[in-house]
C-alpha cells in the first residue's frame, strides 16, 4: 500500500504534464543534487558539531560517555566524508552523461520534413 502510494506520488506529475523520461530524469537528478544532498550534508554537519560539543563539554568528566561520544564523532565525520564523495560521484556521472538538466537535442528531420509555408 505504501509503495503504491509512493509510486503514485512520484509518477503523477510526469503523467499529468505528459513529460517524457527525457525531462523526468534530469528533474530528479537536479532535485537530488541541488536539494536532497545539501540537506543531508547539513544534518551530518550538525551531528558532527553536536558530538564535538558532547565530547569536549558535556561529557568531560565521565570517561565512558566521553569514549562513546568520541566514537559517534568519528562515525559522523566518516558519514560526512562519504556523503561528499557520493555527491561528487553523482555530479561526475551527471556531467559525463549529459543529464545535467540541459534541453535534449532536437533532431534535424523536423526542419527537413515540415511543410513549407505557402507563398
């Protein structure tokens, strides 16, 4: 039920505006690259800062809690780096395949076979 609702929500704009796959893929890639990944990076950065404050200020006296905060800070920095790498790979693939939101090329046969205006 949830899967079909999600598919309907994602596919409905494409069906309603009669977009083809050539317009839909760059839109999704643009959303992921321009909106989704920066939001995830912001959350990961806040997690790094929170664990750094927790390590140095909040859990300064308890060695067991301090080690736990240190481990979480290490994992959050690793996640931050992996997200940046993932973002770079996506941008590399987008620029390499030409799916960067540019308009698709128009075939030349439209000019060749279109009727000429009557003079």
